[in-house]
C-alpha cells in the first residue's frame, strides 16, 4: 500500500502491484481465449512501465506516429497503428515501425496501398458496426455521422484485395454483454468478409480488470467467435483496463477562501491535470472524503489555474482541511496522464512508481523548459 507521506506533491503515483494484478487478468484472457491483447496508448502510455507490460501482453496500439515510435522504443513488441487519417510526411516512418496498420477509409487504403504492401505491414480496414451502447456521445465512435470507420453501405468489397484484417471499436468502459451485442451487429453486417481475413481487431473499451467485469463470459464469447471463424486471429486493445485503479494523483491544499462556502484551492488543476473528469464527465473520488453533507466539514475543491471553471466539486471531510493537507485523488493513471497540458504554466505533477518492495521511485519531474517547449 502506498505511503503517501513519501510521495511529493503534486504527483501521479502508480502502485506496481496493482498494475501487475491487471496484467495477470489480461494475460489470463489472452492465454485461455487464444487472443492477442495489446495496450492502447491513447488510454495508458506510462512508458516507464512498458517493459513490465511487455512481459504480459502482445504489444501496443498507437494512434499516431509519435505513439508508434514510443511503443517501438520502449516496449519493442508488436506495434499496431490506427489513425483517422495518415499524411504523406508520416506514412513512410509509420510503415517502418508498424506490424499492423488499419485504415479508416478505402480512399486512405488506396492512397497508401502500394507502400503498405511493399513494407510488408499487415493492412486492415476499420468498419463501423453502426451499433453501440455507449452513453456519452463524445466517446461513442458509432454515433450518428461518425467519421470513424466504414459503414456497410459505404463498404467497398471490390477494393479488398490486399486487406488482411477488419477493425471495429464500439465500446467505452463496458462489460462483456456490450461486446456480445456489438459482435452480433458486426457479424450481421460484415460476417461474409470475416473468413477472408487473417485477423479481426475488436478495439478497446473492454473494462476487463474492473471488479464486476464478467471475465469468464468474455472468454466464452471469444472462444465462440473462434469456433465460427477458425483461423482468424482476434485482437483486443484495451487502454483503461491496463491502468484501471493502478494509482492516484497526490495534491496539496494551498489556500482556503470563503465565498458563501469554504473553498480549498489545490496545487493541481482539473482542466490541466484531470481533463477526463470534465470530458466524461465524472466526479473523482478522494481518499477519506464523502459526498456533500455526508461528513461534518464541507468544501468546494478548486484548481490553481485562472480558469473560473477549474473546479473539482464539493466534498465533505471528518476534520477541517488545513493549508498543507494532502488530497489524494483515486484512479488518476488511465486516460488522465495522457491528456494533461501545461495550461497557464502551472506546475505539472511529477510521475512516480510505488514499487513492490515499498519504495517510491520518482520517474519524471517537469520544469519550465517543458512548458516553453510545448509552446
């Protein structure tokens, strides 16, 4: 268990034992269902842990040239790439790195087909199964007018020569039942093409490491797909399932002001350091806190930028907060670190690991130069 007194503030701190727990669950699925599971860097890209992840998973999936380079340099296992579009000035380097490349449209496939085949990179087409149970529109890749993937109506069977895989992504932090429903729609629309493929990528959003996830059901679903399409490799690319509940963001109360209610100003920013809380949106849990009115002392917690809306939310505590108190935000590793910014020039949180032998390693500290270089 992390001793937060040994962790600097502000700091993202990952607990190694929790990451290993997640990886063991993912490896069980990978082994028992005979699938490849790769880490989606868009959700989790803490590259200091890539050597550990590489011991359990088949590789990583990238959504850009930079992510692909990071995967190759720091994990050096299979690198799969999907991006909504590729440009002429990046495609050559991507093709020297990638093992698989998925195109978002047949026009992109036609544009880069010759280069892809010459590079001997396994090419695929992303399709849109036109079905999803994702509630949050900003995270629904199958919503109306989605730019992601080819619908059945726009699918070009006449341009499939050279294509070795189909790729869909329709989930967001969901259970096995959601995948089952998506697969039904995927097979109804595109089933005739699956036997012609070497692989099918089921995308991300599989919340496999969540406590209530039906892992056995997932394995059964994957085995069922294998029985219907023998010889077709299945790929899953979760991101949040890798980093799920593996670590926290440690912050400090820097001031307490009052404007009808007590407001604690922290040394972290929601907009700069926890942007997923605003996008999703969700209320992050805090160690020792309660809902408003649940405990005796109530505060609104705010960030340290000049943005008026840089507010975490209202929380209650058993004891009054004091300047210097540490505030520990739970589950701040996946889909948080990957989105941080240097907005307003405020100090970026450090990055660290709490290792199995109960010592803290400071992996990265940020300074003025990173802020300047970002601009």
